[in-house]
């Protein structure tokens, strides 16, 4: 007996595998099911109603038997021998008149015996075993159709891919990124002088515009319009992989409440500039784990072509099997007939050597066999189409050109080998599945997630609570071992001293202009990059810079362009072989016109 949990897991596995079944695979499965029904129906008829009825054909043996029986006096002749048979006297109408016809003088058991013997000797083998052969062939075709889902080298990767795809569809981060991409596309199309000159809309028009905007903001996951019952005509169809996120419903209600308030601008601009609520901490951690999981699975699948080769071999096997079955089944169709001549060699038991037999199910089996061959023909045509699709399509390369043309995700890399093949198969089911997976293949999407997690964990309140005072009484903040700088850092306008230590991506954006009091910067083993806007601000405000490094080549080039710098402290290995000594000799510090203090700590052969 099977438990309910085992049956539930089996149904879930079969449901998830549908994502990798194109339309021809589904069609072939239905054809195989019809073949199984034909074979089962034929077998049921053979087991319940199959029989053969036989009658003797040997006339000479019959006349001999009649003469023998008349000589023994067992049966009298119907016409006396002294009267001509043509002039029969009229007999009175008698209901007990004996039956007329050729007498065989065979017992019922002899008929049963002859029927059983002739069933095995006169009938062709395909008339007796067609249902069982058809059932076996249908089971082989069914097993070969889903072989790549159960083969040990491919089943684990397919299940892993389906699990990742389901998590990508259900992740709240997917809805965030796709909604953001939709707003960017629509914002680029709708910006213009006409939007600024539009008069304030009425209540009804603003409500309809905000609803239309919600349709475009939704990217296939839980649409906010599905919550409202008054807009059923404009609701988008649900996605095959619905998201469990329900925050968009609250956002839609916010947009509707805003639409009731008359404003001086277009509601489209307000809705486009509206930001989506931040993710929870658990959702952010799950999204980061999913990014890492997708990265590892991609590197694992792009190194092999096992799934592609197994599916190709499976398709070739099905095509060859169908050709073989049709080749030996077609000539056997004519062997199924209603009448058969049987020579059982039972003259000593019955007195006859030839019998005429009829097969009761011959016509039904003939029609079922024609239907079976027709289904096999359709199956073979679909196999030919599948093989041509595999050979004429570059299934080992997958490109996100459509997403690049839309401009939503231009940084998604191309895929190859098994990863590309799985996405091609998923595209045949729903092209939106690849779009959801591309969210976790985009480096920009991962960077945005890290920035939001940093903003959530390192908010302005936490940074203010970490701010201390140095011996000179100035506000000081020290950040250690962060992946990048939190955006809330650039809102601290009272901060004077900033110390950054062991930060791999310490990028200073143009928002550093908001730090109006910043005068001193410490970089301890940080790879610091700077945008042009931030460099202009630091050239005017920064007075003291402390750099600690391992090699002189780690000194960023923007240090030599800080015109307002007054103190420069360098700690690390300073050698002429690293290029710094030669650079200083050529006058790299000439632009530091206000430099008053230069401190060098490290191995230095000579002062440049």
C-alpha cells in the first residue's frame, strides 16, 4: 500500500516536470495513452469473447459415413430407393418435421476439440497476440518518452533546475526587479513636455490611469488587480509560477487612495516615481542565497551536455522504434480475416480432415489494428518534428536578446550547454520563466539587492549611534569589513572623520556632496573607486587623507588630483620597483599645491 505522502510527492513531481514538456511531448503522451487504451480494449475482448466456430468441409468423407451408417441400419433414408426422388408425395403440414441439411454426425465435444485445435493452428499469431504486443510496445514508448526525467545522470539536475525555477518565480525579489524594470521602460516612453503640461485629471480619469499603470507594473506574478472585483475586465492572466508576495496589493490600494487626491501633476508621474516597499530581512537573505545557488548550478550545468545528449538519444530511439513497429505491423493487417481453412489432422477422431472456421472478433481487431497503426504514424511524425527541431536549433546556446532589446536587463549573460537546453525547453512551456530566472543571473540585480540589504541593516539611525568623537572633538565614524558602503552613510552631514577598513568595494558616489562637514578620510586596505562628481567635491573639501596598503600599486590614481589636500599619510611597502618612486620622481604630487604634511611609513630606499 502507498501512503498519502508518497502519492502527494509523486503528483508534485509530475506537476513540476510539465515545465520542461513542449507541446509535442504532451501530444505524444496522449497518443501513447490512446495506444494503451486500444491494447487494453483488444485484450479485454480477446479474454471475454474470443472464439472460433468450425464446420467440416470433406464431402467424400460425409457420403462414405452415410453409406456406412445405412448399411448398419442405424438411420433410414429419407427417400426410399424404389421411388424417384423427384416425385415426392405431398406430406401434411407437421410441426415436428426433422431439420434438413447436411448431417456431420459429430458430437458437441468433437466441435469443442476442433475449435480449440483450429484456434491455435488456423488463426495467425498476430490475431491472437495483437493486444499483448501492442501493450508492450506502448509501455516501451511511454518509458522512452520520460526516460530523461529518470536517468541518474540527468534526473538530479532536472529536479534541481525545477526547484530553482520555482523559487525564482516565488521570490519577492523577482517581483521587485520586474516591476522596477517595467516602471523604467514606461517612464522612458512617457516622459516629455506633454506630461508636464497636462491639466489635473478628474477623479474617475485618475483612477482609471492608475489601474492601467498597475497592469503594466505587474510582470506576470500576483497582480494587484486580481484583488479588486470591480476591474475584472482589465485583470491580467495569472502566471504559471505565481508569487507568494502580497505586498503589491497594499501598494495598489495606496495608489488608489492617492488617485482620489487632486494634484497639479499627472498621476502617471506620481505612480512612476513611487517606490516599492523594502523587503523583509528573511526575504533578502533568501534572495541572496538564491543568487549563490543559481551561480553554482549555472557553473555546474555549463560544463556538460549530458541532458542534451540523453534527450537527443531518446528522440532517435523513439523514431527508430516507431519505424520498426510500423514496418512489421503493416503487412500483418491483411492476415486478420473472418474465415480460415483448418487442417487439424484429426481424421481418426472426427472422420474429417478439413474444416471451415470463422473468427468472431476478426472485424473488431482489424479496425483496432488500423487505429493503432494510425496513432503510431502520428507519433512517428511528431518524433521527426522533434528531431528536426533539435538538429536545426542551436539548443546549446541561449541568449537573452529580447530582454536586451526591451532595455530592462542588459547585463544578463548568455548561457550554454545543459543550462541553455533547459531554458529552451522551458521557453516552449512559458517564455516568462526565463525572464524570472534572468533576475538571478543579472549582476546588476545582485548589486541592487546587496545595496538594499546594506541600507536595511546599516540605516542612518544605526550609523549615527556608531558615531564617536576623536581626541580633537570631531565626529568620527569607522566601518570595518563591509561588502560596500551603505547608502545611508552619505546622509551624515555632520560627520568630519570617516575611517574605512577592509572594504572590498568602497565606491564613493556623487552623493558624497551631502557630507558637507567631511574633512578627513582614512582608507585601510580598501579598494576605493570614485565617481567624477565625488572627485570634484573631495577636491574642494578633503584636507587629510590616510592610506594603508600592501603594495604601492594599490594607491588609487585620484589621490594625486586632490588639489585641496593638506596632509597625506601613506603606510605600506613603498619601493621604486613598484612604480611609485618613479612616478613621484616625474612629479605626481605637483597637483597637490596645498600639501603641507607628507608622512611615509614603510620600506623606502630613497626619498623620491
